């Protein structure tokens, strides 16, 4: 009876604990035309207590001036922190700076050209508060253009948990990077990212999986803007020429694939040292990471080859880590199908592998 009373008291104390401080970061580089809207989305968040960090990566436009003006005029409940990097750091190094500044136990990232809906933090925090093994949450996003026009959405219609073992087994998980959030502990334990990385969402996703589970919340809580300056966000249906297809595919060069693989293996080694994953899981992950790197480098080399057919026959056709779908894609590229038709044609032939996610 006493133990039952004690457990009840512990439960009540836990229920009375105040909500965690969360850091919501609007990070920007040359986003002047869209930044005001992004900051309005941060200030409108319904969750409290919230620290709003406005961080500029030494923009060449008026981005930081907009941040200063809106921070000075703000009279709401959130704490506002301003940061301007003394020089342009790039994506990964900017993330490292943001994490160092953040006081919250959970960090939400919001691009300066995107817009977060008011309940983004509140809805995602419910997942964190109920699941101690969830170290990251991402959501669906509406696609908008530079005129605020809705043009689609990205995401999934199911709430799903995604684990490290599912990743090792080859189950596909498409994280919506613009809706990323994660526990700060992920960086406290793994340290800063390699400053030369060109994207942040994949390394953060891997770190979250090494710790625990990554949760997808099937709500549209972000408006993800597609415009001329975000090359990584070129939509497939806009890729209507060979040059545009190559431009998108080569956005991550061979050197960057090398850097990403080193980061993933370094993080997995850290997880192994901490006793979070087993030696077998580390070995399997390392093989998978290196195989993917080699695949992407080969594909980049194929795209820039003067004789793509010869390159395909010698270096891709017989490689087992290229799927039938990917080999077909290469063949269609050899014979000059534009990227948009190529994408539609392949999707009609192959259905993306779907997983039965479980908690």
C-alpha cells in the first residue's frame, strides 16, 4: 500500500512540473523578402515558455536590420534573443552557433524564408512530453511560392515512429527538413557538426535515430517556401531539362558526400562508445553509410561523364547497391528523357517501399 501511495505522489509531482523551456530559432541568410513573415510565425507561437532566437548568418541584405526592428517592437510573452554571425559561417557552422546559444531543452528550426503556424511548438511538445525516447519530431509542410500561393504539400498522412533499426533494415524515411525539431541533448552528447556540411537535416536525423526514435506528426504546421534562391528545393516537376536535372542532382558534390559519411560514422562511433548501440549495429550502419556514399559519388560521376552509356555499363549496371529503379533511371537519362517525364515514368513503374511503422 505504501509503495502505491509513493508512486501516486511521484506521478502528481511529475504532473505539476512546469513545461520545459523551448528554443524556437529563425535562422536566415539573405532572406529579406520573406523574413518578416517567418518572424511573425515565431512570435505567434502559442507555447510558453518560449525563447525565440533570431539568428542571421552575416547576410548581405537587410535581414539583420529586420530582425533588430521586429525584436525591438515585440511586446509578447516570449523571450527574444538576437544574433548576427561576424562572418558567413555556412549552414552547419550556423547550426552549431544556434545550439550554443539556445537555452531550451528542445530546439525548433525555422528557415527565414519559411513560415511556422502558431501551434507548431505546442503540438510537437505534446509528443516530447509523453515519449521520453523520442529525440526528434518533424511534421508535414504546405508548399508555397514566393507569392504565398499554395502549390502542394510534403509529408505523410500517418503519425509514425521511426527507429535506428528500421533505418538499418532499409525502410525509407523522408524527413521534412523545414519542420525539424530535436532535443538539445542530441548535440550535447555528439558535439558540433562538421562545419563543411551543406545540409543539416540528414545529420540531425541520424543523430536522433542513434539516440532513440524520430516521430512524424501528420499535421501541416509549416509553410515551406519554394523560390529561385533555394536550389535544394527545386521541385521535380520543374526539372524539365537535362541541365536542370544535373544542377539539382549535383547540389551535393562528391566532397560533400564524403563529409556527410564521415559525420555519420563519427556519430555512430560516439553512440557505440556511449553504449547506446551495439558493435553489430555500428558495423551494419558503417557498411550502409559507405555504400550510400559510393552510390551517390558514382551517380554524380555518371551525370558528368562524356559517355554515359559506357560509364553505366562499366560501373553501374552490375553494382548490387543500385536498385532496379535507380538503374532504370540511369538508362532513361542516357536516352535523354527530361527530368519531369523521367520522374513520372519511374513513379508509375515503381511504388516507394512503405513500412508498417510501430511504436
